[in-house]
């Protein structure tokens, strides 16, 4: 049978770890709160409530 190259598993692991690290850093930075607040205000203005 065909065997997967070893580097694919290493690359996949590195990408997953970096992805989780960036998500964690983004959540702890509180930047998402500002984006959520702005998005909420924009949506309320479009509806005509705000």
C-alpha cells in the first residue's frame, strides 16, 4: 500500500498548534469585543433601531 510521508503529519500538527495558539491569543486580547460591538451597532443602524 501507499504510505503517507512523515512530513505531512508534522506540518498538520504545526498548523493545528499555531491555529489554536492564534485563536487563544485573539480571545485573550479582547479585540473580539470591539469587533462585536461595532458589528452590533452597524446592524442596529441598518434595521433602524439604533
